[in-house]
């Protein structure tokens, strides 16, 4: 599949006549399991996917790591060209039309309390659910009559999970529970998460406001085609690559 | 080099023409693959929910092979040999859904995982719609009989279901309808209830959670957490609604004819 991705990118640009330009600066933010700063990000699939698509148009792709807020500040200043992966709930940043991937919110539980099917919303009635302040909670969860415990302003998702393990509440509302519940996370031995299927939201590649239209269009076209033919999600979930 | 490239393009081109189909047959094939996959998921509930053991058959090529086998058993016909791009994509999407659920399926601490046919089907439909290929698959029923509000019927579906209630139609194909004001092919296939459906949708006596219990101790909540509907095998259980925008169907058909880049695009999935 890797070879086919290369082949596709090569052929796409071969046929469309796009030429390689200079260097592009790409900001990158921590977004496990897609981008994991604790490990070597060059092995992360989101890094590899974006790198390969951009190498179809740019001679050199320079990645710079940022904390999310710093990255947003940099792209707003225009000192980097792109920034990813980024949810854009509270931002109005310019971005590529198609999301790189989508994430689905859900609940994490200690295994003994696991609720596998969350569309059975009546099971959430009276359930104590931890949630970070500012997290947009789905109306079906609000309407279910759950008992929300809002964490402190400076708490992180990791703190939310810690408190779940310490049984401060029965469930923790996570904007992307698959960040927690996956094979490579040791916490998956203790926790299990389920998703609110049918409520996906996009994770985007942001673009600097003053990028010239020709450059924007060539990046837009390259990602649009790559995503159509071999989506990042498909690439991510394919094992052993 | 030029000759080789020319030959390659010619091959792709001729392959594409072989795939042209009529929309009704095409949608009907899609619905058959879908129902076979749901039946396969049901047949594998014990494996999915067991704690530990070898579950490799639930993933990758083996999973696809097993769905094809289930298709042959369930529909008493061979699996479409020359799968279209969309059929191939559908099977790949099913594999992706299983892959996304790998941690859950392999979780040795959990018994019931919640990966039942309806949830599997919902995830496949959702994933397909996200791919932007213009096909929408939904399981719906009359208002009041739908468990997930995201599956509530639209006006066309209500009309279609009423037709089934008053006749012995097998399926309904409509090439004159609109969806979101866009001309579409629409198809409705009523779900024939199998015995396994009654585990959740039947009477409390059908509920596996009530096995070996006294009637006075029966729960009317099924293993997924929903109240049971008291359906029998003869009940109307809604059905599968498939919509393809005409322009998208045309595009799928014309992709191969139009230009060579599209030929490559069209066949990318088959090449994997």
C-alpha cells in the first residue's frame, strides 16, 4: 500500500503537470495516537501521510513541533505555512476543505462499568460523567440526564483519565476516546471506551491566511485526491505499515 | 516504455467498461453484500464476545473471504465475480470497521462488546458516507420503532414502508426521487427478521439474559440496554434504505470512460 500511495502521488502530479516548488514549513501538534510527541513522530502515520503528499509538490518539507496554542499563534502570524492535526471548534483558521480524518466523541469507563452502546442514552441517566471545561458535549448526552462533573480550568485530558481511574466519576467524556483506548496504550488494560456513533467531527490541516492562492490550490488538490483515493483513516488503520 | 504505458491504460480502460451495470442491479448487489456481512457478524458473536482466543479471522482478507462465503450461503448464489469499485470499497470499509474495533474485540476483560450486526452496519454506513462517494445506506423503521434517532425515516422511506405493509413487494427501486433536492436512485429492502434478531427485538423469553431464569425474573431490557420490542418473526422490522445520487452513479460509471487519471483512480482500490 505504501508503494501504491507513492505511485498514486507520482502519477497524479505527473499527469497534472504540477512542478516541485521550494520548502514548505509545517507545524505539527501532539495528537495521539496519530501524532505522538513522546515517540519518534517520523514513524507516526499522520506525519508520514502528510509528508508524502506534500513531497509531491515541494522539494523540502520542514516539520516544526508546537504546543497546540503556540502552533495556532504561529500560523496566525504566518510564520508557518500549515499546521496539523487540528480540531477547529473554537477557531476560524483557514484550512483545507476536507478534514484529514474525523474523530468521534465518546465515554471512557473502568472496564467493570463499561457501556458498549451509547445510543442507549437512557443508560446515562444519573451517571456521573467527568468533562473538561469548554468541551462541547453532545446534546444527546446532556438530554440523557447525566450528572456532569466539570473539571478545573487547568486540567488536561490526562488528568480527566486519572480521575476516572481514581473513581471520581463513572465515565469520562472524551472528544476522541480512541486516543486512549488503543493497543499501544497501557491504560487500555484498565479502561474501555465507546463512541457516540454518528457524531463525527473533522480534524483539519490549517493553512496560513496569507498563503497565495496558487499554492493553496495545489495543496488543496493534492490532499483532496490523496484522501479520495487512499484516505488517511484507511492508511492509519491498515496494520504493519 | 510508451507501449507498456499504453497497454496498461488500455487494460484499465477495457476493465472499466466491463463494470458498467444498471443501477437497480448494482444497488441490489450492494444490499446483498451488506445483509451477508450483518449475518456474518451475528454468526460470530460468540467469537467476538469471548475473552481471549484466536480472533484473527475477524480481520483483513480472511474476514472478506468469510463474508463472501456467508453471501454464497445466505443468497444461494455466487459472490459477484467482477466486483465494481464500490463493492470492493464496501468490503474494504467493513475491514476498516473491524480494524478500528480491534482493541475492543481483543479486550480480554470484556464479555459483551456491543459489536452487534446493527452497530457494525451503522459504522460501515457512516464510514462510507464519510468517504464522499455518494452512497448512503441506512437502517430505518417507522417512527416509534427506531432505537437510534439518527435512523429516523424521511418522507420517501415512510412512503416506501407503507407500500410494503400493504403489499407483498420484495424490494422497491425508485429512479424518479430526489434526496436533498438532488435526483437520486433510491432502494428499499425490508429486513426479514431472523431468529437471532429476536434476541434483542423479540419477547423477554427470547432474551439470552433471561435464559434459565424464572419468568418472574425476566428483564425486558436486552443486552444492548434497550427495551425489547416484542416482535415475532412475522413482524415488520423496517429495512435497509440505499440512496445513490444519480450524478454520483454516473460519475462512478463514467470515471473509467472519461480520462486516464480517473481510470487509475477508479482502479486504485482493486489494485491494493
